[in-house]
C-alpha cells in the first residue's frame, strides 16, 4: 500500500510539473519591458523556443518515463526523455534528460542531450557544466575544457565557488595528473583568477607533482595576491603536508604579523597548534578571532586545561552568537555537573531537544541522577538504556566506569571494564581505561597486560606508553624501565601535559630536581591539575622551598579540595 501511494504521489507530482511546463509553453504572449511581446522577443533566437507543441502526447510520454523511473527502469526512462528532447527541441526537457542521464551515469546519452541543451540555451552556465561533465566521462577532453571555460564565463556564482566546482568535477573523474592538466588548460583563459591558481595548487598536490613545481605555483599565486588569506593558507598546507612544520609555522607567524585580519590562515594555524598539543598557544590565536567557531574552540581548550570558569565564559559567548546550536548545551551541562551545581545542570539538560543529541542528553541525565540521588540508580538506568551502535554501548560502559571511579569504587569500575572487554575484545578505549583503573588498584600485572594488548595493535600509542611508564616509576622500583616508556611517549606527544608530568616525576625519582621542576612547571602551565600541583609542590618541598610548595598546594586545594593524591601529599610531607 505504501509503495502504491508513493507511486501515485510521484505521478501526481509529475503531472503537475508537466502541466506547468505545458502552460508555460502555451500561455498567451505577454508584453516585455521594451514594449514587444514575448513571442517576438523569443523569435530573435529560434533555438530557445520549442519546435513542437507540448501536446497531450508529449505529456503522456513524459509520464511513462516517470513511471518507468520510479519502477527502477532507469534506462527506459532516460531513453524516452532523450527522444522527447530531440523531438521537441525544448531546453527544459533537454535539461531534465541531461541531469537524469548524468545522475545515473548514462554518459553516452548525456553527451547527446547536453549538446542539445547548450545549443538551445547557450547562456546557461549549468548546461555548459553538465556538458563538460559528460565530455569528461566520454573522454572528449577538448570539448570538456571548452565546456568548463564557458561555464566559468557565464556563471554568476562567486569565483571561489565556481572554480572549486570545476576542480572537484575534474578531481573526482579522472587520474590526478590528467585532472591537473585539464584544469590548467581551463584556467588559461582566466589568468587573473586567484582561485584558479589556488585550486590548481590543490590539484598539483593531489597529483604529487614535484615539490619545486608546486612551490613555483604557490610563489606565482602569492606574487599575484601577496596578501591573499587563501593563498597563504595554501602555502601553509603545502609545508605541513610535506612535513616542513617549522617552515609552515615560520611562514604563518610572519604572514599573520603583516596581515593580522587573515581569518583562514589564523584558523588553520590554530588548529595545527591544537594538533601539536600547544593549546595555550592555540588559545592566543583563537582570541584574535571573533567568530563562533573560535569561541567554541576556546571553551573546549580551556576545558581540557581544567579552567572551568574560563571555559564556561567562552561557551556562553558561543551560545549567545548561536542560540539555536545545541551542542554547546552539552558542554555547559558537563561543566555544571563537574562543579556539582545540579540546578544549573538540570536547566541546560532540559533545553537539549535536538533528537540527534538525545543519547548525550540521556548520559547527562544519568550523571545528574548519580549526583542528586544515587549512583546505583544512575547505573541501573544506563544499563537498561537501548543503544543503536557499538559506539553508544561503549560510551555507556565508560560513563558507568567513571561514576564508580569518581565515587572511589575502583573494584566496581574495574569489573565494568572487564565485562566491557568481554563484549568488545581488544577495544583500545576500554583497554586504556582499564589500565588507568588497574593502576589505581595497584594491579601492576594488569596494567602491563592491558598496555601490551594496546601496543600490539598500536605500537606508538603514547597514552598507553605513558600509563605503563608512570605506573612503573610511581609504584615499583623499575625506574629505568618506566622512564624509557615515558621517553618514547614524549617523543610521540612532546607537548602533552600528562606525559610531561610523568617525565618530571621520573626525574624527581632519579634526584634530578632542576629537570623535574622544569618539566612539571610546563605540565602545570598546560593543565591546571591537582596531581601535577602535588608533584611540583613535593619537588619544591624536598629541596627546601617549602613556602613555594605551600603556595602551590593552597591554590590547588581551593580548586580541587577533594583530590586524594593532593591531600595525601600535603599530609605526608607537612606532618614530618
């Protein structure tokens, strides 16, 4: 019944469309702006007028074509449309036939119907683009180049959009080297277009052209437009892609100093800094931008650095700019839950109405229940929650584990992760979480076993290497072995605050106090973490700088009064 209804609906829609088509071809002539009638105006170019009346028979054939199409008899549908296009010489039917043929990869038909379409509508940019696409597919490259050039000449789209459209069409259709060569021929008619140059560079990179050749293209582009934000971004990416990171950073800094309003390059540079773990430096770049994305990134980076108030301010600013964007409500609710402001958390959660965010809302609701009523009630709710994917099930396992950990129920947390790994064997995320919980329980053999399972899949997993290394230096006498693991992790992620803290702690254990202070200070500057404050304070206390240690601890306790490691460190050292 549903299929029949849809078929009837499609036929009704097709009838309405063709009725409009017939009416538009048969309407009485109307006067034009210059006083002539429409029929006289169209007579100036007979190619634009239908050569055959859109009769009931043509309408009947069109409906047969539509019925065939919705019965999945695509070839019959296209064959009828092609025949109608040439019988009527109507550009509208030629357009319909062309787009359907291209959409169903019937390029031999499309090459015929698009040729007719451009003959009937020579001023149509879309007709020339469709013709060029069909020419590429039938390997008539000279005609494709001409079609794209006519499209670019006629299109009213902004330059960036229309040149990008052509480059994407070529890049997705032929060999990368051929795509570059054809695009180069196309833009030869537009030597002043900076976007022609820009997408030429992109295609050259995809085609893996010689580095010197690509550098020459970039140099020529910047010579044309030395202050072009887009061209500068292209040069930045070229350097990054080939691994010349220092060159990319140096160029970005110099260009941005000369062009402080360069929005795109600053965004790209900031994202690069985030990828390198240089979050403080990235925040400085985002602070020079005023768009919503930059505010959201600042909120996210402050949250990662454990500065909740700064994070909240940025998320609220983002929310003010984009009140309809509900993803930030999740961030605001999370921050409220972390500071145990359950009234505020409930307010944010209640405003999450987007169905796509429903699962995240339910996880937040469970955390709210854990904080206001009972962890066991929240866990029961989560365990009964239906999931639509493996990813959702794993998220529930991690939330349950986190609830238990935060309540000091490490045995329960460990059991949840073991059960999760029975369900999802070898899952990296669950294995990593298990290694952390095992360390809390002083289960060294479990930490080693779990980390080795991760490294068997991902030998360069820096978080796993650090987890094992820190556990060995902190809970065993295997100092040298643990330090080696941390050193390898630091090579992979040299700016990660947790790994820097681990290496600083290793140096403290080895008696290298100055190195320890340097590393721990950097770690604490990147993340306002109570454990890192405890570590750095202990180093200062050990070398006799007790006032500095007390200041660090006092500041940390104001923000994290319940952190067990911080409390244990202070009590152990100050009671001696």
